[in-house]
């Protein structure tokens, strides 16, 4: 009987370890719905939500985020009498690999593709019938302008799991992005692209600019489905 008491701590530790691994495996099989709070405070603000889907029986998962925003609920314009007529659409597609897994914390690396489309409507005096010698006349027009962004990022992240089915997903990443300016109104070749926050000096219509890109933030997640947790053996 004394031998049993000697080995009891080891048996309990082993039981707890096995249970934790099984709990971790159960959580990783479920879909997670996510929300990105910081996206609301971006200069190109969006309400951004996504879904993470595990790839069965692997350490991989796919996460897809979609975002929609409008200047009417952009805090950066709160001191302006007139807000621009601007809408934002955003998509983030991510492939993750979890290289470190514990019951309450998992670390991952990821590759991500970002697409962002910013559409702005404005009223301007624009040059018409323009050539190398200048424009023949100017006309007041409602113009539709587009700023299109494509980017790729490499990310490192930490996803924390809680017993109440919530997760906190912290990440940081670096990459490059391509910014394209397009005049979307037919038969208009000249229009002004305004940089509301003075980030860029080159706002030439129909131009492309390659820039470094940083992605830092966090998601709040809700684990879906019934967690088939093992019964703990004491």
C-alpha cells in the first residue's frame, strides 16, 4: 500500500497531462468565429469579422476575414463638418500552421493575402480633352475614385483559449503592399486623389506604389459547436 502512495503523485500528474492533451485536441477541431476590434479605429475603418476552420487531422487551419466600413462611422473625421463619401471593403485570407500547442496557448506562423478596395465619390472641376499641351476646358463633375490595395504578410501569432469558449488571438507580421489609384468614372482622365491623412506624397491618378506593410493586432473569438471533452479521471 505504501508503494501506491509513492506513485500516486506521478499517476495524478500523468492523468492531468493526458487530459490536457485530449482537451487541446477537442478544442482544435472546432470552428472559431472572430471579431477584430482595432479595425474600427483604422483610418480606413471597417467592421471586420472572420472564421477560422481547422484542417482535419493536421496542425493547419484556414482563416477568412471580411470587413465593411464607411466614413460616416470613422472616428478620425469626428471634428469635420463634412465627411467624405467613402466606403471600404476588405478581405484577409490566411493559412496557419500551429507549431506549439498547449491546452491554454497555441503559437502559429501564417501566410496572409490582403485585398482592400476603397471607393470615394467627390465633386471636382476636372480637365477635359487633355493632351500633352494641357486641357481644352474644365468641367464640374461627380467623380468616382478607387484606391485598390493588394498585400502579402508573414505573421507570428499567439492564440489563448479559455474555458468559457472564448479566445484571444494576438499577432504581428510584416510584408509588402501594392497601392493602385484608379479613376472609375468613364471618360474622365484627370481627377484629384486627396490624401486625408497625408500619408503619401504620390497621389497621381492611375499610379501604382509599392510599400512596406505592417500587420499588428488581435481578434476576439467564440468557439462554435459542442466540445466533446473527455471525462477527467482522478
